[in-house]
C-alpha cells in the first residue's frame, strides 16, 4: 500500500518538473519571432506536455490501486 503512495508521489513530482519545463518553453515561445524556432519549440512543448499527462495518469492509477 505504501508502495503505491510512493509511486504516486514520485509520478506527481515528475509531472511537476515537466510542467515547469512547459512553462520555460512557453516563455521562450513568447519571445521567439523566428518561425523555425517557433515550430521547434511547439514540437518540444507538445512532447513535454504529453509526458506530463502520462505521469499524471500513472499517478492516478497508482493512487487508485491503493483504494
């Protein structure tokens, strides 16, 4: 039971770190005028957001497993 809680907490910590990266990329995007750089940033932003979503889903599954 504590293993599931630990896993959920670890997943949430990773998701928070990824969301911090999303914010960094968003700020870079606001400052970028080069179209190629914008495309590159948007691609990276989408990848990081997808990873964050995966971590959140995994945390929810781990939390639900203990219930």
